[in-house]
C-alpha cells in the first residue's frame, strides 16, 4: 500500500433505491416547501406606493436596497444582513450540536436539488436495479433515449433554477418579458447560464462528490458535535453478529444491505460514524421496514447519542431526547441566537425614517473671510426613507454663537428631499472674529434635521475649527 494515498477517490456511481417512511416523507415535504419558496417568492407582489417597486422580495442593486415585504434595508444598514448571517451560522451550530448534520440531510440546496434530480431519474429510468442494469448495458437506442430524456428534464430544471435566481434582482414580470424577447441585459443571461450549468452538473453528476470534496462543512461539523449529539448510528450490540434469522446466536441485522442501497452517499452506516453521512434518515426507514417484516423491534439504525451506548449495552433505557437536545452547549447557542435576533428586531423598530451624515471638509480646515470671520465647510447628506417627498429643516445647537447657511438656498434652511432619496447639501458654519468659537481650537456642534410634516428629528455631532487650530 502506498504511504501517500491519493486525496481524491474516483467516483463510484450511486443508485439509491426508493424507500418510504417518516424520514423520507419529511424530506418530500421539505423539498416541496423549499423549492416552492425559491421558485414562487419573486412573483409575490407587495404594494409600497407609487414610487417604490411592488415586488415582495427584491435585491435592488441599482439603488442599493433590499426589500423584504414591509421591510426596506438601505446599503448603509448592511449590519442587518451581517446580523442575519451571524444568526444563520449560530443556527447551523445549534442544529448540528443537537441533531448532527440535519441541515445537510434535509435543507441544503445541494441535497434538495439532488433529491429532485434522483426523483426524475427514477421516474424515467426506473428504480435502483433497473438503473444499475442500464448503467452496465451497452449504448443502445433505448439507452440513448432514456439518458437524453433524463438530461433534457434535468436541464429544464436547471434553467428554471438559474432563471428564478435572477428574478430576485429585478422586477420578475418585466425581466421575464425581456428574457423572452432577448432584450435583457447580458448579465442576466450570463447568470442564468452559470447557474444552469452548476445545477445541472452538481445535481445530476457530481452529487455526493460535492458534499465530500467541495463542501467544508463535513470537516467542520466534528467541532460542533459531542457524545450527547443525536446522530444516525447503528446499534451493533443488537445487530451483531449478522446472519440469517435461522442461525442461532445471530443478531437482528440480517445483512440485507437495505440501508446501503437507499443511501444517497453510498456508504454503509454499520461501519460507524463517517464524514460522508448527511444524516438524512433514509437508512432508518429502510431498516425499520425490514425489522417490521422479520418481526424485530425497530431502531436497529436510528438517531442515537454515543453517550447512551454504555447504558443500552447493559439493557438500560437511553436518556430522554430532551436531555440530549437541551444541554449547556445548545442552550448557549440558543441564547446567543436569540439575543442577536432581539437586537436586530429592536434596531429595525427604533430606526428613523430620516437620517443625516455630516462630513467636515478639511481642505482647508477653515477659511478666514475678509472681515476676519472664520468659516467651516461641511457636506451633509440627508436621507428621506419615506415614500413621498418631504420638507426638511436644518438647524444647529452649540454653546457658542455660530451661523449656518446652506449652499444654493438663498439663506433658506428648509428644502425638499425627494421620496426614497439621498440629497447632498454643502453647509457653511461661520463664527464672527470676536466670537470665542473663532479663536478656539475646536467647538462641539450638533447639526439637526427635522421633518416638517411629522416633526421627526435626527442629529449628528461634529466640531467647528477655529483659527488657533492651524
């Protein structure tokens, strides 16, 4: 044997057999729900007023905004997206520490689309034995017909997958019309082509290779699990030695290979914990079905915790499931996840509909006018997040005497800001030569903006630089 074995093993074709049971039914429901959400969400309408898009979920890259039903996230509020990503990571840690790789087995896009592609394959080519025979058969007209039919259906699913993705970034009905009339932007066609190719290849041909070699999570998951984690395992103390029922001293496992034949990863769970296992539960359904037929109790293969092995070998009952699920690690993840969620909800409700940012112009730091007055220049961005034009009034507060002017307004401090827009104003702040602010190194100043209609206010703190500061 080589001292340096290859890190990549050539793919062995896997032909999962059809199985029925509670875990298979759960996977069907999850597949239907997740695919339904993915394909249908861009077509849901949501009335936000005449000046805003009516698509319920939209990532508007041109205007740098994200719409999610009644929630509108602007580009400067990216911390909401960051918070959601952190929650997603903690949620993944939580479920993995409690139930192993349930994300991989039930809701991972690779798993969902692979399930769909296998369903099409089984529908066209038959169940496991028929597909194995077809795979080993010579390339006849029938084989070409079945393969091409399957590939065409796969390709249609892949095109629909890529097409659905681009609808999240533009108005779906408009973009669909543009795609059909070949008038859409080349980026749209390029994105659809890339996602079509990846879906077709990953879901149809690479399948388990993506999980084993491309996805990092199988190698990370071990750090999230401990002996109390509920994961799929084989009760070898009950199943071994394997043999026919009529053999004296044989265990419950009759070595029927049902658990192997239904596994989408092509592994034998009886060999123990393996990186390739995605804990989809199909081997449990297959084994339970066999146990029912031979009159043995279910659970030879089941969700179990390694910490229960000693007790079960001694014939004692395992710990209650809730004791495995609710333990210090999972409670900590839940608390952290909840705190971040509460924080995001709080930030969402306390944010204002008007905002401003103040950027002092520091080149030069100040200007000395002909009468000796000191002037500072600021760039003030006013953001109106409402669906209608509003009048904003600008003012300042300070312990010193300062005058404020807005460029191009003829001395007026009230002006219109269009709906859902940001307006840049150049603001001048002036101190007379005899005022203390003109001679101080810096003077704290607070700039206010007020919505005339709602009287809602916002402010930003800055400083006024006097002549001494240079």
